[in-house]
């Protein structure tokens, strides 16, 4: 019985040794243990990156500042022209583009909020009580109109997003993005409007 067990153990050890030797022969002898040999393109990319990063701290800071300046310039051009590649993260994607086009395609009451607020403020400064009262009434009217317009925009925008982008689970952030855009005057909106008013989407 003991002789048979010892023979089995020796056979198992021999098979294990054979497998290990086969693995050693099949693996690249220059490759580190447990890690595949990197591709030539990856090695070249690493060497280029290491070569472009200067060793001097002052030069590295200057290079990073220059790269940041170029990136900001590209973002400014993208905000003016609508190039998706260089837009800020919050403005990227087909959903955000549709929200912008939907808001820009119609006249919104909220976009006149700032100029009307300045007019109403001037009316409340005037000494005449009638003009002050008119300013307060106008202020309440503007607030009510903005609320109704925002509610209507929220309902219609949510409906359009569900129809065009059914895979989107959370629409709240996109709707908030659109409502914030309605508060900006059309000529001051960034990214710049890409559609005219009255355009059917």
C-alpha cells in the first residue's frame, strides 16, 4: 500500500515539473514574471512622454501652463463654433446638444429677466409712488410668467428627451441644464446658439 502511494506521488511531481518546464519554455525569457511583454507602440509612447517632460521644475511648470493655455483657447473656439471635441465636459454629448438646440429654437421669457430686473429696479428708485407701484406689479408679473414658462419648458423638454433618448435614465440634470440656459440672454449664451428661432427639431 505504501509503495503504491509513493509511486503516485512521484508521478504527480514529475507531471508538475514537466508543466512548469513547458511554461518556462513558452514564456519569453526577457519578459518579467507574471507580466506580458509590452507592445512596441506602448513602449514608444512611454519613451516619447518621458522625452517631452523636462527634468527642470521651472521648465515643466512653463510647459504645463502653455498646454493649459492652448487647451483653453481650443475650448473658447469650441464654445463659439460648437465643436464637440473641445467643449467642456458639462456641454458634451448628443443629449446636451439637443437641449441647447431646443432651448435656442424658441423665445423664452426667462431670457429677458436681467434687463427687466434692471428696469424694475430703476422704477423702484424713482420718487413717484405710482411708478413704484407699477414696478412692483411688473415685478410680480415677470416672476409669474417665468414660472409658467419654466414649467411648460420642463414638461415639453422631458417629453422630447424621453422620445429621442429613451436610453437616458436620469433626465433631471439635462432639464436643469436647459432651464439655466433659458436665464441667459441669447447673444450671451455659451456654447453659442447653432439654430435660429422657429427651427423645428
